[in-house]
C-alpha cells in the first residue's frame, strides 16, 4: 500500500508542484496507515476512513476547503 500512496503523492505533486496539497495528503495518508497498521489492506473498509476523518475533526483538525 505504501507504493500506491507514493505514486498518488507524486501524481498530485506533478499536477500542482507549488501547492501544499500533496504534503497535506501525504501526512494524512501516513497517519491513516499508522492507525490501520495491524490490518491487511483487504480488511480496511470505507467506514474506517469515515471514522478516521471524524476522529481527526473531533481532535480539532480542520477540513480542507
């Protein structure tokens, strides 16, 4: 899964090299992987991502605008 994330980040960075977006995505995805570290990729479901985002919001992180 790490290789896929790196390819995604590279793709975003190439589209907008001066934007901060790719850094934010990378940070969020690395944190998500850390949280999901004990699971196989096929055990991660969309509701897990929803729970992760809701927890981040609960902790005071702002949503992208």
